[in-house]
C-alpha cells in the first residue's frame, strides 16, 4: 500500500507549509531592503542643500556583483525634483570603480545619473581581462531598478582587444 504525504488543515503538507513560510519571510525581507535602498529619494523639498548617503547593489560588467554607494549633495530644484552632485564608489567580485557626477531624482524610485569614473579589474571580470585600469563616462537610469551603460578606455594594461570596454549593468539604488 502506498503512503500519501500527511496533509495539514489548509491542504498542504508540512514541507509545503515550511516553504510557504520561507517565501513570505523572503518577500518581506526584499520589500524592507527595497524600502531602505529607495528611502533617500523621498526627501521633502528644502530651501537649503543637504548631504545624503545612498547605498546600491549592481550586477554587470566588469565587476560581476558589486556593492557601493554615493555621497550626494542634494539641492532642491522644485517641489518634486532634486539635483545632486555626488561622489560614488563600488567594489565588486572582479573590480571596483570610483567617480563623480550629477544626478537628478524625483520623489519615489526614479532618477538619472551622469558620471565619470576610473575602474580597476581583478580576478575574473566579465568582458575584459583582469589587472587593467579604465577611465570613462556612464549613464544610469532608475525606474524601480537602475539600468547602467558606460564607455571606458584603457589607461593601464595590455590585454588584446581590451582598449575599450562597454559596461552594462542592472541594480538597485545608486
């Protein structure tokens, strides 16, 4: 005789209940993390400027997975629009970059950034060889998630075919 799994009161097995509970906890954690990443964008309009530290997480070339942030000097440009000058830094599995630039944001998770950066690769980066240094410009557009694209030129290193690198990525936050 074949044994059927024990079914709980909601029609789920004990294992299914456990996985359902984990999904609820995971989704709650992701909403909390998203709220923390996006909360500085909802600053009320002010007459004076203020400094905001903004975190970020990015998957892309060449760093693969990177965490970082920006220190922004936020200046109100109206009731629902802010302009920022910022210093940015990211460190990842296979590279890092530092830079400066301008950003515009609106209340909520939307914005636009234009930055110049210097970038260094190591380990196994995506799209280029390790142990090279690049300089370039990058555009980032945020609408819930941040999409980034940049063009970089090699300053140091000599891997064939890596004189120029197009960086692409997706992330949360800066």
